[in-house]
């Protein structure tokens, strides 16, 4: 009977130790969960902030691209007009030289 009591006490001690060990492991995992939740919250806040910044940048990019298109259009129109001016200048120069030659020959 004493042996049975000793065995029961041993089982009881082991059972209490296992329960205590599980409590410690649970405390550890609860702390780990809390840290992960905190990290998650921080990351979500960062993501929200970055998403807002990205939205602002995207809106600014759209505006800048519109301005770029307007510059491209103005440059193209100006270059075309400039080429017409050069052609007209060349034609005018040719006419002036021809007329000057005619006048010189009449002298």
C-alpha cells in the first residue's frame, strides 16, 4: 500500500509539474501573440500612411504628366512654326538674291 501511495504521489507530482509547464508555455505564447499583434498594428499603421503618400504621389504624377503632354504639344507646334519661318526665310532670301541679280544686270 505504501508503494501505491508513493506511486500516486509521483504521478500527482508529475501531473502538477506538467500543468505548471503548460501554464508557463501558455504565458510565453500569450506574450508572443501580444508582440505579434503589436507588430501587426504598427505595420498596418505604416501601410496606411504609405498608402496615403502613394495616393498623393500618384495624383501629382498625373498632374505632371498632363503638363508634360502640354509641353510636348507646345514644343511640337513651335518647331513646326519655326520650320515654316525658316522655309519662308529661305524663300525670301532666294527671291531677294534673284531680284538683286536682276537689278545688278540692268546697270
